[in-house]
C-alpha cells in the first residue's frame, strides 16, 4: 500500500510513499529500544545540546520545511514559517530548562534522606495529526527526548513527506540513530505497535474517536497514554467588552490555521445587549480575510487539508442552517480547484444544531446569543469538550472569577487561546487527559521515582501502612 500526498490548493499529486511492512516496523522498534539504553545514559547535558542543534537545523531549513507544510496540508506560507520557528523555540526551551525541571526534588521525612527523581520510561509512540504537522510533533518530542525517552512517530498519512523530514532533521542534528524515527503505517497497524513490548507509552493528538481507540488499546496492555483531542472552544463576549477589538480577535481566533485547530474559537457566546452590534463587526472582520493560494503572502485563509474534510464542513453548515440558524456570511463551496471554504458566520445557533454540538474543523463561526453572564456560562459548558476558552470583558476580576467555572483546561482573558512552552496545554472532558508543555508535559513520560535512605539507627517508623 502507498500513501498519497496531495496538494490541497491544486489537487495535484505531490508524491506517494510505500507503507512500512511488519519487518520494517520490527526493525525500527528494535532500534528504538536499543537507542533508549544509550540515550538515557549519555547525560542530560548531551541530550539538551542535541536539542539545541535540532533547533539550529530547523532555523536553517525554515523555508524548505515551511514550503513542505504548505504543499502537503495547505497552511498559508507565513503561518508555516511561524510554525517552524515555534518548533525551534520549544527545543531551546527544554534545552535551557530541563536540568532544573528534572532535578531531584527533596521530600523530607524522618529518613536520613528522601527525595523524588524523574527518570525516563523508554520508547514512546506519538500519533500525530496533519494540521500542525511539525509543531505537534515537536511539542511532544522536545520534552520527551530531553527527559531521556526516545520517540517513534506515526504521522497522518497525508503528510508523509513532513514526517520523513522531521526524522531527517533529528538525524542532521547529530541525534543518535534510533532516538527519533518515523513509521509510515496506517491506523489499522497502530494497535499492534502499542501492544509491542518495546513501546512503553503512547501520546495522541487527534480526534475524539481516534483518542478513544488509542486509550482503549493502551489500557488493554496497561501503558501510559496522553490524549489531546478535539475542542469546541467558547469565546464569551460580555456586555462590557471592547466590541471592535473582540470582533477582530474573534475572526483571528476562528481562522487560525484556516480554522483547522483544536483550540480555535468555535462557539461565540454573546450577551443579547451587545449582539446586534458585535455580529456585524464580526462578519466584516471575517469577510475581510483574504482567501486563496497559500503561497501568496497576502493569503490569510488557505484551503482545507483534504476534500473529505471540506465536504464535511459544508454539510455541517447546511445542516445548521436547515435547523434554523441564520447564515450571516460565507457558506458556499467556491468554484474551481482546491479544497477551499470561505470564512462563514452562522448567527442564532442553538444547542442541538451541528455547529453547536460538533467540532467544526474549518473557518465556520457559530454565534450563540444569551441573556446574561449566567446563561453564557451554561452555554459555554454545554459541550462534551473542554479544551480552551476565552472571555472578553472590561472587568478582569470578573473574568478571573468566571474562568474558574468554565469546563476548560485553559482560559484566556481578553486574548485568544494559544500554546506556549511555558504553560501546560491540555483539556478536560472529551478533550482528553494529560498535559503537554511546561514542566507538567516534561513529566508525563517519566518514572516519578521515590528514593528513601534509611535512618542511621534501627528506629522503626511510627506506622507501617500500605
């Protein structure tokens, strides 16, 4: 079987990549296990130096990698360059801070010495999506490798060129063979890889359905998993918000990565008192975004990554309008080649409509009108997802109070949700479990080991209870 890479802006075939068979998979897993034995022992300083070299490779090849991203999944070229830069940043972040973040932590007891150490687990399987094809890999790989683990990547099959380029970046940086490898395999082969004794844990960024399957497979063999799944992030516009600024940022939040982001704002929950003023501002901001060739520096919204994804977005819009929502702008598949869909605003969306209940992975905004702050919270939490949320108000203290009542792993006040290596990233409910980035992400794939040195006398502890 061969995987195809198709340019979503032109629909032209870029390349075909043969799938790795059982023998190749076995060889790569054996190499990962062997590499782990030496990688964990070479010392943290050498591992972090390697990450610094990886950052340099990324920066040196920024334009080449960015053009590959744009060709394979349609991201506007400027955004693709920014993605590569962010990958270099996360490598340097852990290169500079891993020694402190992984240092043993004193845990004083009556023993002569007691502390907690953080030691690597082994080869970790990373199952990654196409929408941020470099960043989501490095978001896992930088902390995992700094901690002494090794990585095995199963990337989305429409970005095989990117997957192999990432493997080459580590190799070009002088990272030892086997420390980071790519498997070109289908989803059908994933369960057997998870079950292989040489894999010790698994992380997935992807759909709710894929996350449930991976968590079940990992659970059957009692292996650690971290899941970063879908989102239907609420964007709360309260009556005292700066409406022009909120509308401009709402358009940016909805169309990041052409709307193909788990943390893109999707449900715009607006108090009735200002809805009639906010919606026209929002529509104008959405309509002002240039749509077109992702290689054109003026383009802000490129094509969706695949035809099936574009067609599903179109169906969700049609079904939402049929259920009673008002189409304020967009909403029609354009003529011509490419998997394009225009920035679209659906007004008066309610629970039960697809644009409210489902994750819509494209530049489609659902405006939900509410009476007051209380109903805004109810509507925001009326979702099976709980990834990010943002609150727009002139009263920051009010927003801080509301933030603790939102079902979300991340809340941004008068700002749009984004990832940052310094902050933990992840969600609640069906948006997954576990955290990436910051010291929380660094410690997801380590053995948090208790070490106790006995007291110098034979004095028994005060109690021995399991």
